C-alpha cells in the first residue's frame, strides 16, 4: 500500500501568539522545538535568549539532541505532549509547552523523567538476567531497523530471535512463552514491562 505524507501548515500567527508567553518561567538559554505544522514560523521567531534547535518528527528528537549542551531548557511550540515528552525523556532538561492555538502554557512534570529512569533500571536488570531474547522489527518503512537488530543478534551473550511485525499487539507476545524478554527496534515509545528499546542495550 502506497502512503502519501502531506504536511499541513498552521495559519495561526505565532509571532502574535507568543506575546502572551510568560518568559519568566524559562530560565537560561531556550531551545525552540516544534513540528512541521509550525516549522516555517518558529524558525524565524526572534525571542529573547532563544534559538531554533530542530523539528521533532514522530518520536525522533535527534535534531534537538545535538544542541543539548548549549541549551538550559526547551520550549515546544505546538499542541499535545507526545512530541515534547520525547525531548524530556531523551535530553532530560526542563521542557515547556506553548500551544499557539489556545495560548496554554505549561511545563512537563520532571517526575515523569524520574519515573522513566526507574523503569529503565528495572528493565535493564531483567534484560541482563534473561537468556532468550526476542528482537522486534517492524515492517513500517520509517521505523524499520533490521540493521541494528542483526548487530544485536551477532552477540554471543544470549540467544537472540528476530520477530517481524506490522502492527504490534502486546498480547501477541504472550504467544511466545519461551522468550524471556523483548528488545524493540521500532518506535521507542512502545511501552511494556517486558520490552526495552534497542538503544538502551546497545550502549
């Protein structure tokens, strides 16, 4: 099935919207991040102590990660918390959200990061103590990462098995009781007690 991706640009005037923003809550150097809907406007914003550090694509925050050492906090201009949550989890610095459609301004709770780090430690412990590991590889073109799956499979410390899937249902994993733990190579936001992202075990 062919898929066409058509970017939809917001017509909201970002320059006017940010006039309602309380910059007093944003300490130090500010990294501006956004999605394709506001990209053209945010790139050209002239805000105090700020610089544009990249677009977030899905659950990929690799662009702003490059500026982590230069930035004290991040300001996501857009709606929802899916994209800015990825910035907080990957970079670990204060992350704020400004929705130009509603003028709502908020900060992601730092406790989210603390809880995530605790869960990761628990998952790493389970992974290291497991013998049979299933590696999940999606067929979706923008998330498929067979290369890293094969690299992990080459390691001799455990028994690795590669599983291909299109849409993942956590209940389907129960059909393979011989697998002690799972490594995910697709969207890093796939969450489960028995699933860990490949980036965490390849460090």
